[in-house]
């Protein structure tokens, strides 16, 4: 089985009624957002400072257990031209390694411009640089997760 599912496969694999987690995987941090159980709204939750994979995964999976997460949506940092660079490869490797530790369904979501959109909104909200720096990763994860939630809602409506 592939490490990650397409969004269509994920829509049937991620149990309805459970919360989903969205991740903005960076080189220094992992921004995390969580949906409501109805999988309608994404909210920023926290940021994990990256250490090494084992510790990062343990922190993430502990949060998943606490929040009763039913699936993971990871942002895939595709280049603007649609090509995949080293950051995409790193994200795919993270997913492959994570799948050896959990049975949670995982999908990747194109995250192009997510951080820029979140930073722009924070600037418009007049947040200081320091506050933006503290919140941008989790907010970007919420932006990523919300995009996936909207798509999942459309897919599920089409099946009814």
C-alpha cells in the first residue's frame, strides 16, 4: 500500500466523526491544526520544534492520541510550476517513515502559497513580527487542512 492516499481514497479511509490533523512540515518546525469531529473547520493548535524524526513522530502521535485524530493531511510543498523539489521529497520520506509507526490514513495536500496567504492575513490583522513568527506554522497547517476539509466535503456530497 502506498504511504499516502489520494484525497479521494482518504475521503473513505478517514472515519467521519473523528478529527483530522493538518501538518505544515518545515525543516525546523511542524505546524499542527486540528478539525472539529464533523470535519468542517480547521483550527491551529500548536507547533512542534523539530529535533529528529523519532522524537518528532512521538510528539505528533501523542497529540494524535490525545485529540482522537482519525487521519492526517500533510502539506506538500510543490513548486509554483507544479514540479516537486527536495522539500517534497523530504515530506514524502517523512510520511513513509511515519506510516511504519501508525495506521492512521495519510494524504498529501498541495500547500502552494499557504504560508504567504497566512502571513498576509496576519499582517492585515496588525500582528507584530514576533506574534506572526509564533503562530504562522500552526496557522499555515490550518489553511492546508481547511483546503482538504472543503474538498472532502465536496467528495462526500457527490457520493450521497
